[in-house]
C-alpha cells in the first residue's frame, strides 16, 4: 500500500495518507483543519541493504558510478 505525503493549502500542515492502491489517491483530508484542499508532495523513499550483502554501501560498492556522486568509502548516505 502506497503512502503519499500531502500539504494542506489552508493551514500548511504536512501529513501522510496510506492509500489502498496507487490508483486510488483521492480522499486526502487534513488531520489538523479537516480541509480537503491539499496538494500531493514529491516524497523520497528509503531502502535498506541487508547486512550480509557484499555489494552494499558499507564497502563503497552500492552500484553507483564512482564519478559524479558514487560511494567514496561508503559515504553516499545510502547505509
């Protein structure tokens, strides 16, 4: 089930809504002021690499290119 982040246009509250499917994204109601006048925000996500994975960022080999933002010594922020 996807979680979407919204910002209320009435009171500027940012809140999350768990939808049953990615196609059914209507019905976002602000928990603060109960307004349905909200905008969907672009959110990031996080993934976890299991500790036994030899290709993880902890050893600087997460698959990102070494030039232009790779994992120099596991410092890319993905671990």
